[in-house]
């Protein structure tokens, strides 16, 4: 597996994705592409954990690109599709995390501040795999006084453990590993095992707003 293929989910040949990539076509440096595409996805789509989808259509990069915001997995998928379009190997990485700041709305609905699965991106640059998280846009980080994550492909950039007031912000609880394509059934099963009541209530809906 080269991790550069187009798939149903990473459909970078779609005109919607190709239109996003126009502004980057002049860039020859792969490291510069990694960095600038990361910023494009990080800040171009607002992070919003309250819109959840459990269908294949929800996790398709070209569908995600047409929205104004996205869940962590959504934004990871979009970044992977953009990287693969430039023949840069990238794959989805999933984990379980706990979020400690501004989680009242989530906890009221799902009963916990633990989020699973949480989406990350593995990128291969200079024959080395590194992890990144394009989820939290700069505007959101400013609101919650958290340092914005930067990424240039040379080292992991995934964990904002504390905010600027040294309050606990995020913890990684479990690593589910990496996947060559979007593992829809694994995502659904992980969601079900962590939030069984919530899953049973909404499993037949194409789109969930909490």
C-alpha cells in the first residue's frame, strides 16, 4: 500500500477537491505543500464536534469539502485527500481522547468528556511517518487560549495537553492505530461501544446534530 491512492472516501479527483488544490499547484516543495495544505484544512473548516455522521457519504472528502465545518475525522479525511492528490503518502489514524475544556454540551448528550474515535493524520515525509491533528482551527484555539498546532512534516504535532493558563485541555487515552482507508465499520462499532444508548437512539439517521 503506497497510501497515495484515490478511494471512495479520499476522492481527490473530484472537481470539488481539485478546486481547493488550485492555489497550491505552483508549489514544488513537498514539505511546503504539507505545511500549507495543513493550514488550509486546519483553518479553512471550523472544528465542530456536534455534527456527527455514521454513513459512507458523510466521510467522503468531496462532501466534507462543501461544508463550512467538520469533526476531527472529517478534517483528517480532507487533509489526507489533499496530500494524496500531490502524491504525498497519508493515512488516517484513530484514537480515544478526553477533552477537558468547554465540553458541557457534549457531556450532557453522551455522558462523558471522552471522545472516540478521534481522527488524526499520519504523513510520510523523508521516509518517516509523523502524526498531526488539523482539527482545531486557529480561531477556536484563540477562544480557548490554547496554542495552535503547527505542522511541517518533520515531527509529531498532535497534543495540546494544557491551555495557556496551564489548565488541562486534552489527554490521549487509547491508540487505535492507522488505516489505509476510512474504516467505516470500525468507526461505527467504536462509537457504539463507547456510547451505546446514544448510538441506538440515532443509528438510523444519516446525520446527527447534538
